[in-house]
């Protein structure tokens, strides 16, 4: 849940130019990996710097001390994911449809 919301919020804050994948790549590039003695805050700071946001640090700070309830029905509606007669359907007119499309798009070949 944390990763999904982080990806959506990063994409919202960067007009869909950056996402969670950019943050995770920055963590690896900065060698802020599990084999180093780093605080969560240090790791998330490196990730936030790469996205030009404070999304990961803000989410962590909001969630670290107490349970969080996420309104998934609202999130799916905003992303344009809904149940139809034949199963899951996508609404390309939803407010965050472009974010959903960016998240689910197959990665470009390198």
C-alpha cells in the first residue's frame, strides 16, 4: 500500500515525469542499500532527492507511528479502475488515468 500510494503521489507531484521506480533506482545508485548502516530517513531522503519531492519522507512520517486507513475505493475511482460486467474496466477519463497508464505501462527496452 505504501509503495502504491508513494508512486501515485510522486507522479502527481512531478506531473507524471517521475515515479517510485526513479526513487528506488536512486537508493541503489547512492548505495543506500540494506548492507549499510543507514536510517530509514537517510534512505528516503536520497529517494526524495531523486524525485524532487518529499513524498516518501512525508508518507513514512505520517505512517510510522500509527495505523493508517486508505480509502481504496476512492483511489481506484481516481485512477479509473472499476468493476464492469465483464470484470475490471479502465476509465480513461478518470482524474488520474494518465498516472495509472504510466504505472502499468510495460518498461521501455534499453
